[in-house]
C-alpha cells in the first residue's frame, strides 16, 4: 500500500475528511471496510448490462467493462455459459487484473437468434457485481436512412419522426444528430436509450429565425454499420390571422364645410389580430389617399374642410408588425353634410287621425341631429314619451304613449298641450337642446 503521508504535509493521505467524522485517515468512501488510504480502488463497483450483435457463424470480441465503473486492479472476472455459444475471457496477460479484460463470444454453428450470458467482477475484499450481456446473432439488415423535410413557424418547436421513412433500423445501438446552424435538436429516446426504433427528435429554431435550416442524423447498429440522412426544416413567419373589417358611417352626418372627426369612428374598433382586438402598435397602417377623407394613425377618421355633401369611401390596409407580409384591407364609408343645412325645427302640431297631415311630430333637419333624444311631458310633468335617434321615419312620436304615464303604453294621449325637450349633437359635436310646447289633437 502507499505511504500514509505521501504528499509530505504531515497529514495522512487522503487529507480530506470525506465522511465528516473528524478523522480523514479513516475515510472509507466505497464502503468495503478498508480505509481509503489502504485501498487505492475507492470507486464503488458498478457493472452495467451490455447489448451487442454479430453475424451468423461469426465470433465477436466484446469489451464488456467499457461502460462499467470501479473495476479493481486486483480482482476477478468470471462469466456464465451462454445457451447458444461459447465465451472465452481474454485476460490481457494479467489474470489478477480485470481492468484490461475482454471476452470473445462465438455463436454455435448456424445459430441465429438472441443469446446471453452473465459476468461478475469482484475485488480483493470480496465486493462483487453482476451484469448481463445480450447478443443478437444474425445477418444485420441494411440500414437505409432517408432524408426528411419538416416545417414550423417562427419561435415554434416541431417534433419530427425522422425514422418513419427509414428501413433496417436496428433494435440495438445508437442514433446521433449534428447541430443545426440556426436552432437546436434534442433526441427523444422513448425511455430506451440503446434502441433507436422509438426515437424522435425535437427541433427548436433560434428566437426570431426564419428561413431554411438543416441537420444530419446517423443510425448505427451494434456491428458498426451506419447510415446518415439530412433533415431540412423550413421556418416560416407567424401565421397569425389578421382581419380588417369594413366600416360604415353612412348613418352619421359629418360637417363637410368646416371639416370634422367622424363621431365615435375608429377603424380599429372591429379589426382583429389572431382573434383579439387590434392595437395600433401591433400593426402597420397604410391608407390609399383621397381628397375628402383622412385616417389618422390612431384609427380615427377625419373629413377634410370644404368637402361637398355626399358619401365617400377610403381604403386602408393593416399588416402585422411581427410579420409584415400578413395583411388585410378594408373600406371606410362616411356620410358628409354641409353645415348650412336647415336648422333643427320641431313642428308644434300633432294630429294623429290618419289623414296624412301631422300624423306624427315632424322635426325639420333631424338628419343632422346626431345622437338625439326626445322627451315629451304632460302638464303634470309626467313623461309620456321617451325615445332616442328620432328620424321622422320609423322612430317617431305619433301621439301614442311611450313613457311613464297614467295612459297605458301604446294608447293615444288625450288632446292637450305637452312640453318637449329635444337634445342632439350637430356639426362640431357639441350638445344642443331645443324645448317648447306642442299641441296634440286627435
């Protein structure tokens, strides 16, 4: 054994107190009952199962200890007999040192199938471990790895079954991949690291990358037969759906003489990006210019001053900032009126007798009165009619009750004098109020 203080620092080697008992000279990290300084083999003995393959009538030398740990320099290697072949230990000229040992397996004549044997490694203190070697005997199928293509969107991983179109995939050995230039590839081994049959890969493009990327994969069997193929991935821009919807403000009159903003008008209100309302900062707005209308960056719509009365349209498109090729187009329709149009004037007579004259309360110029409301009260201050968006057409007061009154809703009011309040917006969108008396006579 080695010197108790082989580094000359006055403390028995090893100096570290690995087990924390205050005495570094008694550490026994492998648990074999011998202090580490008397036992140069400190690693725990751990032998691991192996899987290999060979052709019919073909001997195979196997380095069974290659994937094992803690193999002692002073110890033994023993093997059991396989059912369908023979095993010979090659001790490398050091019969008491198994670290350089290999074995040669020879299948029985013309045997084809699966065979196995066990091997056991022991150290000088009697610590042992056993593993199993499985051998596939037979003519290996020709591995044929075929190129693959896949596609995904920017910043989106994609799972690829790269072996789906391949043939001759072995049950034993390995699948390896190269690194793509613009992403990463991870092998999903399905819980069977030595069997590539159930393997898939996941490709993740680098953040923000679009274009074409590729990587290679190689399949090998236990006899060293390999084949390589290339996987090409197309990474596209986001396929987010954008939807620009037409806007119709033909029922809202806007002052064309002085110019004005369309009341409550915004092109983004009904547009969507991936099913969600559009935010101006998420899109690029492009407008086809006209002499009458303007669309502002915030989505509001303006009528240019001195625009003649009429109905006008303007076309716009929105494109996704993250994907400028993802666009949609819509049309805005606006009704323009002249400020000199007739003033609002409430007729003061209602005679709902069906003669076609004054059958309802006529309000002159009501088409210019946006967001209007009409209330009519009896002489006791009780509302007998309340309505919004009065239009002289299908939304009118025709002498019948439509409010909180002693007269049932839908019945004609008694003849008499009533008080009205008409509120509306006009021109510059400021609020206006007109009030007075009307006479109802049936």
